[in-house]
């Protein structure tokens, strides 16, 4: 908080309110570097795959570690969006509408 805001609010950092103990940006950078350092170690991919195999969802379809794969998209099951709202002919959404709606689900 800048000195003008502190004076206007009557709250002086270090006197009325304790000063920060940790520099958040520096601590976050250090934590990120440490995590990526661990992920780069030999054997990390095998350990991650073993954890996914044991505890992960069988339906997730995650590729083994190190293969990339990009962002995942959820698939909408056929019929899931067929909801009759009583606004039309009672048929719910048409297949083309379901296909178009699936583009927006991530």
C-alpha cells in the first residue's frame, strides 16, 4: 500500500498493521523452479504414471507423462442434452445443436 493510501485509511504498514514477512512473487518463483526441477529428474514420468494408474480415473484418458497431449476436452454423451423445456415440439435439442454445443464445453 502506498504512503498516500496508508495516510488516507489511517493504517500504516509496519505500525498499525504488520509488514509482509514473505515477498509473494519471489516465493512463488522459487516454488515453481523447485517443482519444475523435481519434474525434470530422471524417473519422474514413471512415478507420475504409476500414481495415475493407481489413483486416477480409468475414464480420464490421460496420455502417459511426457507425451504431451495438449488441453483435454470433455465429451458430451449422446442424449445428455436432450432436455425438453416445453418450448417447442417436445423433442429437445436436435443432434446438430448438440454438436454445436459441444464446441463450448472444455
